């Protein structure tokens, strides 16, 4: 399953939005792993997808490491 976190929340600092995303992905893992589903976190390039929260591979890597799920 491909996951795209959505748009930047201009009312929330990036660090808080990252923390919320990590928590949401952890909860999703708890639900999806027993069903044999795998999530793929996809950064979208800012040129074609302006305003998306996840736009760089290193950012996605950091989030995946923080989620800490196989």
C-alpha cells in the first residue's frame, strides 16, 4: 500500500507534524501488519505536487526509522 501523508499544515510547526505522522504510521502498522499488508511511504516531488509534506527521500527515511516497524 502506498502512503502519501498529505499537505503541509501551515498552522503546525514541521517537527510537530512529523511527530504526528510517525504516531499515525505506528498505529497503522499495528493494524496492517497482522493482515500481511506493507506500507510504502512515498515522497512526492515539489515541482509536480506543491505543498505536500513529504517531498524528500531523506525525510521519508527519517520517518521510517522513527516508526521502527519491519
